[in-house]
C-alpha cells in the first residue's frame, strides 16, 4: 500500500509517496480503508518541522502527516465491539481523549504531529480513536469534521452560546466557515470578517448577518461595536492570535467570551494589553480541538441539522503537494480535501 511520509522537514516538497506493507489490526484496533482526507492550517507546519509538542518529524522520523480522514472499516482486531467491517468512520484528532479536560497524555496522541497521521491508503487505529461518520455525508464531507468542525463546535458549545446572541468570526477558512454554519443551526447572529468581498458575499449566502472587509475597515472591532449598538458581541472565535486579539477584546461586550484557537497572524513583539480582560470581565478559553465525546455530539448535530460542510477544492491522492500549496495560498473558502475518488 501507499502512504505519505515526511523524512526531513524541508517544506512541502518533503511530502513523499512511499510503498509500505499493509498493516494489520491488533487487539482493540480497526483496519481502515481510507477514502478521503482534509487539510488544516496545522498541517502546513509539519513539513517545516512541526511546532512545540508536535515534533515527531524532528525527533523520530518519518512522520505520516494529516489528522483528519474518513474511511471504511476493513477488519477489526480481537475485542472490538464498536465497529464491524463495512462501517463508515472518521478519525479522532486525539486518539486518547475520551471526555472531560485534555491531559498531557491525550495531547501526546495527536494524529499527524505527536504520532503518525492517516495520509495513507490503509491505517490501523484504536477503535476508540474513531467515531461513526454521519450517514448524510460523503467520505469527502465527513473528512472535514475531526479538526476544523470539532474546533468550531467546541468553541461555541464551551462558550455556552445561546440563540439570539452575537458571534464574531474571523476570516473564511475551515474553522470559521464551520463556526458560521453551526452558529446558524444554534440561532446565533453571525458577524464575519474577510479581506475579500467575494468571500464575504459567499458567507452571506451561508447565513452571515453582517460582514466586514478588514482591509477597507481596519478598525473592524469598532464596526462590530456599531453593529451591536455599542454593546459588543457575546462571543469571538479568535483564529488570528496575538495580531487580532486586542481588537477582539475591544469588540466584546461586558462579560463576553473569546475562544482562542489559532495564530494565523503570527506573534508580534508586544502582546495585547490584558486590561480589557479585567475591565470587561471577559472569559478567554483556549480551544485545542476536542474530545471523542464532543466529536460524537458534532456528528449528531450535523446529521440532525442537515449541515453540509463547505469544500472549496478537492485534490487526488497523487496531488498532495498541490493540495498543500493551495491551502498555503489562502485562496480557499472552507476546506481543502484530498480524495481517492
């Protein structure tokens, strides 16, 4: 069978398609015939050596990349009762996070970073490292749920978002578009930012109530305040990091919540002042994907709510480097997917 490996962190060109022996499931494991995968911003860092806590490619190469995939169960090992051959499943980002708060042990089980990922034709995982895919979705659609979909779900549910509240989303990447779709299922009013008017129009078609072009309106936090009659938004799904955090604080209402997810803007020399957190009594919570239980909850919400993940572009299994380059370009709206067709 074939799988992708990163042996030396030399960038996207280091993603190599290799021939290896077919794996076999052991006790408590399942053998999956992988059908589709989706890429996340995190995946771009792995060919460059990873990031703190996800550096297998530096310390114990090779690394099989990618955390998010969907496939069909081919065989099960002794003791497996959750699944049977023919079942459609998706991978859990953390193979050892069942429920509750994340632990150091759970973080050490992150696919495609701390341990080998799933960008292979066949993979063996723990049966508890998979969940049933929503029957309403294709393999390609289902592959988008484990990281981006679950991150958006955790951001909104852990913030106790309620119908009628306002949520501010940043950009139109995978997490933000999932957050838009889920927010609409929950009855939230969505304000979303982007530098592209075309992407903002697409966001409106998905249900965004208000849009802000942050190139035309660099003080997008002040615009968010105006859109909420000076009160501020209830929640911010913060994917920018230090470069946008200060404006997110300003855009929040008293007692609002900021879900910290990404660092797309990099790390500036000076961090934002924490004074707004104190003055506004803001709640700031780090979101690092989510647990197996939360992924099962998301799958039920997707099934019942009829949510269809937004896929921008699909690449073939032999076009992985092209898929990575497209993701890196930032041209995408929603998810970038790899499929075996």
